[in-house]
C-alpha cells in the first residue's frame, strides 16, 4: 500500500463570505501539502457520493473531513494511519476531540501555540484506543480497499453508524479541534446581561440569529438583526422580526431599539468609533448597548508574545479578521470618546496557571507593574448608555 493521501471534504456557501473559514481551509491544506484534495462545493453539479466514487484512488489512504473548520495536530494523521495499518480488523480510525479529551488531559489552550503544546502533551499520556461510542465525528481515516467493499451513503459520515463500533477505533492520543458552532452560537452566556423588560433588540452581526432568538424567547420582545454574510443571514431570517443584510455602516434602519447588542464585533472594524456613533442613533431614550470584546492582555496572549509568537487563527482573541485590540483601559476610552458611559462592566475570567503566576511574581519584585486581574480576563462584557 502506498503512502498517498486523498482528502474528501465539503464547503458551505459561507466560505465565499468568511475569511475565517477560508483561513481554516488554508491551514488544513498546509498540514497535508502532498494530499490530493477533492472538495464538494455548493456549486458542484454532482452529489458528494458520486464525486467520491469518481475520485477514489486504487491505493493509499482516504481522509474524510466533514467541513474544514478545524485545527488538527501534527501527529494526528500518522497516529490514525499507524493504528489502521497495525489492526486489520479496524475499518476506520478517528481522533479525539474537545468534548471527550478532558478525561485524559484538560484542554486548557487558547492560542495556536497552546493547541500545539496540548496536542504534544496528549501524545505522552498512556491513553488506550476506544471503540466508537457514537460521538459526533468531523474527521476519519480509511482506505480505498476498505471503502470499496461498502455502499457509501450520500453523507459519508453516516457510514460510521452502519458499522459495528468495534470496527471503528478512536485513537485517543490523536487530536483535532473542530469549530462545531462557528455560526450557530446562541451566546447563552450573554443573556443575563440583556436589560429586563426591553421591548426590542437589534443584534449587530447576528449570524444565524441564535442570540436574537434566545432573547426573544426570554423577553418576548421584537428582535432584529444585521448580518454581512448573506448565506448565514438567510438562515437567520425566519427567527427574526426584521433583518438587514450588509455592512452595518451602510444599512438604513428606520426604527429604534431598547437594546443593541454588538457581541465580538468592535474588534473586526477599521473604524469602531463609526459603529458606536451609528448604533447610538438607533437607540431609544434610555436604551443600552451590549458589548462583548476580547482582551488582548489575557495571559495566554502575553505568554505567546514572551515566546515570540502571535498566530492568527479562525476564532478567538487572535482571530484573523480582528483589526482592533483592547484592554479595559482602551475600551473605556473608546466609549467615552463616543459619548457612551458604561453602566455595567463584567470580566470573563480564566485563572492564570500557577507556573505563569509564579513567573509574574518575579516581575513584580523587579518593580514591573503586573495587573493580575487584566491577565486573567479573557473578555469584557459591557452595558453602556448614551451620555451625549
């Protein structure tokens, strides 16, 4: 059997609009530079099953990726391949994933460098291979010889449900991190910050409308959204009372709202001031703007900088479409300059690891300022009202 690798994957329409998803695809391509990629797109005239059949090689390995919105460890493919080669009764191998890997090692990473360190540490653990347990699978490995013996379903990932679990191996020390809900987040963590008794909410960057729909259910109010990604906006439309598709700085909105949410939005804009001035005009008297903004002073970012790393990734504080970076000081200055006063400021905190906290203590003894509260803050959630 040769070492050739063919990768089958599919793209949603969002890839045409999303630089984040495009980075995911580009990152995966770099992981497998010699692979033959077969990609099913929304414009494909053939069903995915037919596309697979027409491009099935005679030898080598087949890697199926549900959608390339994921990070994979350097060792993932070699470990999946080795187990498949060493165990003739195994038909499919797949890696561990974030919801299940905590049984071996807590996935406490927040940057690409942290992901790499975690993946390497995972390979050092004495973790046994498991039979398939029905988990949601985004990536698996097999061979043309094995696949040719079966009638593959239209969705190749349904094949796993048709095989005996003992013929599918979860290689616990191999690792992949899919971005499961990239556009589907409901942001339930933000619901406690929505002011009580509001009659209307506008969600800027509403994606598939998950947050607005959750607010509507909670407050029984009118909800509207603005979304630039046309594909995701159409998915959101049935959940909303009103929808505007396009750039938030260009759309014409003829109504006002009691609350306007901008969750992880400011950092994506070249002119965040222009956004804040704009949404002020859409606020009812006494209305509030709800902001969630990542903190660039978070300990994982500082640790990476000390190690000479600043790696853009599709999600997180160093998302590749982030154009602005804030600490609480600069964020409050921005709001003040735009005629807004914070009425509530909350921190989303993740404790500083002991190894780093001990190091920061040494900095303090050298008379360097160390703001532990800022270092432990992953993001800020702010409610603000107009002062001018």
